[in-house]
C-alpha cells in the first residue's frame, strides 16, 4: 500500500519535473543535462527499433546530433501518465513524443514508456522504449 497519497503525488511531481528538465536540456543541446535523468544502468529502444545498450551509448547518440545542429532533430517527450509502484521504488511513465527538424517541421511522432527507479541520487530512468507511429521517411 502507498504510505499516503501525498507521497505518490510528490514522487509523480519529481518525475514530471525531471522529464521537463530533460526536454529543456535537449532543446539547449546540453549533454550533461540530458544525462542527469538517466540511471547508470540505462538501456533503451529508440523509435526505429534500435537497441541502445547503455547510458554512454544513448549520450553518444545525442552528442552526434548536437554536433550537427543544422541537420539534427530535437525531441520533446510529453508525459500522459506516471504511476508509482506500491513500494515507492519504481515508477512507470508513458506519453507521446515528437521529433522536429531544425526548420521546426515535424519529422516523426510516436509513443513512449519509461521505467523510473528511485536511487540514492533521486528518481532516474532505468529504461525507455520509443515507438515511431508517424514519420516523414526522408527524415526519420
């Protein structure tokens, strides 16, 4: 059982704030900021189905995009729900994402899910999966 509804709400608020900070870091091309929400054991699957086996590899992919600002896409993840586990140590987030070209045109959109884990350093993303549902194939 949950300790109190207030704990669940504050955990949800922290996760939502961390997601917003991550979106802001991507927009600012701030690699340290992107990494701040990721757990050391992060793994993911990006929108085209590519498995990303580590936090370092995920950050390398972002750095490669940041190094080409006139060609790389910007990503925004919009949470639709965050659910906190009964033991308050895990959370599930799901929502939608959009990738835009430097011109501002939408390149692709989809759904995502993230597993958050409470760590001594706070809530961190353990894993994510992004699914591309609509794409301009020339861009995505």
